[in-house]
C-alpha cells in the first residue's frame, strides 16, 4: 500500500472523529500521521531538505579542480619541451665538421683541449646523470687526430667532493692540469697536477691563492703565464701570474660583482682582454645577467670595463685569429633571470668579441645543458670541444642538467668566420 493512500485514510479517520465529537484533534492527527509514516519508512517526500555543503568543502573541491587543471597544463608543456625538435641556427657560411667524442650515458661537462707533444689532450668532468656533483671525476683522453680518443688518466676528488672546470697549461717541459674542487660548503679552491711524459701524473695538491678557481692559463711570450681567477665565495675576479706553473701570485683585481668562470686573451695592441659572465643578481627573479669586457695594458693593473646586457657568455673560450678575438660560449636564449633560464633553452655559440661589443656569428649544434668549450688554433683551422645534451632535441636547461650529455669534437675553418 502506498504512503499516499495511508495518509488519506488517516485523514478520513480524523474527519469522522470531527463529525462524531465536533472538533478536530490536531495532536491525534499528527500522532496518526507519524505512526503511519514510520510503517512506510523511508519517506521519499520533499519535506526533508538536503543539508548544504560547508564553505570549507566547496573551497577544497575548487582547489582540487584548479590543481588538476594546472597539472594537465604542466604535463602538456613538459611533453612539448621534451619532444620538440632542436632549432639551433647554424650560419651556412661557417664551415665546420662535428663528431661525438664521448657518449657514455653519463653527464659530461666542462672541457679543455690542448695539443702537446704530438697529440691532442682532452679533459672533461663526468658524473652520473641527475646532478650528482659529489660523485664527479675528471677524465683525460688522448688522440692524434681528434677522431679516436683513448683514456689516459682519471682524477677524483677526496672525500666525495665535487671536482670540475679543469684546464691545461704547457709550462716549460711539464703539462699542468688545474681543477676546481669543493673544500667546504659554498667554497672552492684550485688543485693542481702535472706530468712530464703524459702518462704519470703527480697527486692533486691545493695551490694558492686559497679559495679561488684558476681559469684557463695563457701566455704571450712563453715565459709568463696569466689566468683570470674568480672566488665563488666573494664573486671577485682577479688576475694571477706564474713563471713555473706551480706558484701563482695575484697582480690585480679585475671585477667585483658575482662573476663566474672568466677567460683571458691578448689583443694585437698589447692589451689583455678579460671576459666575465655575470648571470644574475642575488634574487632568482633578478634580470641583470650580462657580460663584462675588461681591458688593460701591461702590467695589467688598471682595468677599463664595458657591459653587454642580457647576453651572459657562460664558460667562455676565447681565441685569436688574424687580429680578431672570438668566443665560443654557452648562453641562455632567454637571459632574464634564474627561473626563466632554467625553464628556457640554451645554446653553445660562436661570437666575435671587441672591447665594447659582442657579435653573434653562429650557433653550434647544441641544446639542453651545453657550454664548456675549448679551442686549439692550428693555422687556419680550429680544433674544438664542447658538451651538450641530445642535439636532436631542445630540452629546457633544468632537464638537460639531469640527463646524460655528450662531448662533441668540432673542426672549424677559421677563414669562414671572417
């Protein structure tokens, strides 16, 4: 029997009672209705209103919806950034040949190259992919033609410290190797080793000035060697000098202000040029990344500086050809701040450098995490090395820093740069 007919009968019963006694017993009618409804529970009528959701529940549901939308957008962007094809701009006038020197599934960085005693010597840092700086080591390879490379030596940091940014100098009868090694949190110093036969290397020892990273040494006369060094702790760039490769002395301060990995070269008029990359200010949102070009006449104690904004040439290698200075360096395509740099793309590029200007010449095939170039000039040819992520892709920098990178060997016809 339906609840509707039951209620109808109850009302009829009360109507009869009203006719018999002359009044309507409201309490009795309500009691009868309650009893009849209890027999037919659950009641599907509309007399019970739904309880409204609380403000907190509505806020949580909205937040979950927004998070899901943002997650979907992020996933789409990541898929695009991972699979997009590389768009490096290669100047067709530049003649070069490129090959992969090292492809071993590791994260390889920071190369240097020298021709010494009939062979090319290549050194680079390597570590497992995934920002494992504490497990890094230096690998030294040797080749007579930059085609086939054999491993000649390895260098490891003590106590699991990171080791990186190695550079060569052939001083006298010895080949020196200098490398940056972490000695404390936010502190690095330069460690040195040398060989007299190319096979047997001395133990790595820390050299003065303590707390500075010695850059690639260069000489103008084969007697005195110079290096632009920087202090990771203070951001100050200084010029160092040595006569034997062992003892270094500071002769001047070049620049203050967050400098990283400076490089030197000699101009035709006798001046020294120092190129200094300043990525950004202290804040991740700072957009002050630029390149400082400092010049000085001997004895290199008074410096004149110029700045090129929004073009920080990182880990640069400078070389001279027929009076012009060229740079091979890594650069973020969006040189705004640390966040946009990490999410943006990078290239290794070739530039012509003047005391007050930088002129782009060409990209090299590169992308993801890329920089760390080195050049050896022989006549009209330049033999070089640099590292890069997979050059078929155009990964953002942060992804390239976590995945394997390759060491590339390149031979450039220098006449095509002019």
